[in-house]
């Protein structure tokens, strides 16, 4: 909560607007994050919450290590394989992550290191597959500190050109609030 407060002040100072949403670090989800987001009057949250994950996070399984293992195994093999559209959790719009992120596909490496062309092609094919699996709702996530280094921007260029050719509608999280009231 303190970190969010400091971050909000910095963002508001630069943009003149307070943030209205949150993507928690490491896409983590738990009751505390939702409570803090609601207390801070956020309108949306984006993480790995899905109905299946919520069933896995049982209070009787207290071990954080065990919870992380469940989450890790589930996410690696299942998270991109079913269609999830945005939905409400109490007053928060939940914008589910539908694609692997650039860090998942390309790895977090030295910023000067170029990614092998085969890796870039493989990551591009993976994003295209995830787009087709997601049907109408595709939440594309790229980290500026990863994608902006060496030759990684090629992947971002390629997927944006591909999506543009599919006549996709690009919206921000703020725009999605208008659609999913």
C-alpha cells in the first residue's frame, strides 16, 4: 500500500492524472491485493486470477511455497489455453492476462544481448497462437525494460503488424472500463 501511494504521487506529478488500475508485480493475486486496490479506489486490476486459480488458492494450504508451485505449474501449461474475457470482482474490473509476456518467451537477459532469430520467430508464433486461442479478448503484455533492448522490439513490431492486419481493436485498460460496466 505504501509503495502504491508513492508510485501514485510520482505518476500524478508526471501525467497530472492518478492511476485507476493496477497490474501487481509478478501478476500475483490474493485477497490483500484486491482489498488494497479497492481501498485505493482503483477501477481495474490485471493479474493471473481465473476461476480455476481461485479454487487452487485454498486457505487450508498455508505454505507460500506450495501455493507458488501450484501457480507456477498451472500457469506454464494452462493459462493461455482457454478464453477469458474481462469480468468483475466486486467493484474491480478484472482484465485477465491472456498471453505469455515477452520476458516469459525471450527470457530476462543482458540488455545488450540480441535474441536469436529462431527465438524471435518462435515467440511470434506463440503470440499468434495465443491470439487465436483467446477469441475476442487478447491482453498483450510487453515490458518496456525488456522489449526496448537489443533486437527484441522486432517481436513487438511483428505482433502489432499481425494484429493490425486482423483488424483488431486496440484499447487501453481505461477504455475497457467503458465497455465492461
